């Protein structure tokens, strides 16, 4: 998609982290914005910030795991701006628990938000974007959409699903020569509020207890890694540039693709699941 000025973007999970980074990047390129999120305080702050900088912006409290709320989001977008050009299905949650101990409500919650959210988004918004005649559909997966590490079963399942969803969409759009393009964002560690939001929004609230200390250690390791991660505003620019340049795969840490290559090599060589380190070390 070449032009951004006066085009309309909808970003779910747009009040914080990567979603807010995308919203800021789109605002800098002259787009009008619709932000959807469950965190009311963060949503109000994000809308105020973008409006103060001169970007026409509306915010809508939305649970992406509910079809009727995505439908209402689309109606609001059309009634406010008359069209929609870009959808970023980005809202997501994740909590470390082993597959043995993860409660079924947690499996369902994570898959509902992380996978059904993007499915509802694509299903409801794509016809509107095609009606606008130019645009792009994007969804946030993760490197966990390409490699399945321990303790993140529901997240891995959902994020692999998001990669499949967007790859299918992209092939189908190309096959029917649609002017609409598609991409998938697969971030490595980004410094955001995902751990806090996930604990806050988990059904019943709080951290899972099943794995005892192991879950606590994993969560602490993940948090430490995220805090060293890429600033989310940088991710926003990567996404905007990928949409402009018509790139399907958006990797924030391309070095991590080596882990995917290792997995394919193990598949071809001996059909074991590779025990090669999934995340290659930085060259010193
Ligand atoms: N932070 C990372 O390192 C990282 C890495 C890979 C992928 N991701 C993915 O990036 C996306 C954005 O996460 P983030 O890291 O910016 O975290 P974040 O918590 O800062 O932002 C996510 C936003 O989604 C919102 N949200 C959560 N559940 C929702 C729901 N049901 N409906 C609507 N909004 C909801 C939250 O309120 C929050 O504002 C997620 O899909 C996440 O899985 C993050």
C-alpha cells in the first residue's frame, strides 16, 4: 500500500506496547486512527496523546475475543471515517504454564484472544477494506508462531494459527488479484506491558499456580528478556514500512529465523524435534 495520508487504520490492542507503537507510526504518516483495547485508562491516554498531536483518533473499549464487539468496532469505524484501509489485529495475551498444568479456561482465553481475535478481525474487516479499494490486513503473531518453546502451549498454538491465517489470506488475495495485501508480524522480545496485562485480564485474575516455582521462574525470565527488548515504537515503524513495501513477513529479530532453519534441518535430517538452541546467540 503506497499512500498513508488520510487513510484509516484500526489497531486492536492499540493502547499499549506494539499496538501503540503502530498507532504512532501510522499517525506520523498522516493516517486517521481507531484504537480498540480492553484497558480503558491506557486507551484514553493513547487517544488523548494522538489527538493532541493532530491525528483524528477514536478509541473503543473492545474485547477482541467477542465477535459482536469486533462488528461494533467496524460499524463505528465506518460511521466515523466512512471507510477502513488497514487492520492490525494485534491484541494479545500469554502466560507461562506447562501444557499438563494449564487450566482449560486459560487455553480457551488465550486462543480466543490471540487467534479468534484475528479471525474475527479478518472476517469482519476484509470486506470493508476491499470496498475501500486499497488497504492492508496485518496481524501480530510472534516467533512463537514459528517455533514452539516450552511452557507456552496455548500461546504457541494461537500464534502458529495466526501465521497460517495470514499466509492463507495473502495467497488468496494474490490469487484473485485483489489490491489488498497482507502481512504477519512475528516479534522477538519487545519491551511492553504484556506480562502485567495478561495477569490482569486472565479469567479470575492472577497468575496460574499449577507449576509452582517453575512457572514463577519462567515468568521472571520472560519479563527480564522483555525489559531488554526492542522499544515498541521501533516495531511500529517496521510495520508501517513493511506495509508500504508490500512485505509479508515482518521480523523484528531476523537473526531468530536461524532457529526456524535449525528446525527444518532437523526435520529433513533425522525427523527429530531439534534440540538445537531455538534462539541463536549474538555473535560477539
Ligand atoms: N512483547 C513481546 O515481546 C511480544 C513478542 C511477540 C509477540 N507479541 C505480541 O504482540 C501483541 C501486542 O502485545 P504487547 O507486547 O504490545 O503487549 P501490551 O500488553 O503492551 O499490549 C497489548 C494490548 O492488548 C490489550 N488486550 C489484551 N487483551 C485484550 C482483549 N481481549 N481485547 C482487546 N484488547 C486486549 C491490552 O490491554 C494491551 O493494551 C500481542 O499479540 C503479543 O502476543 C509480543
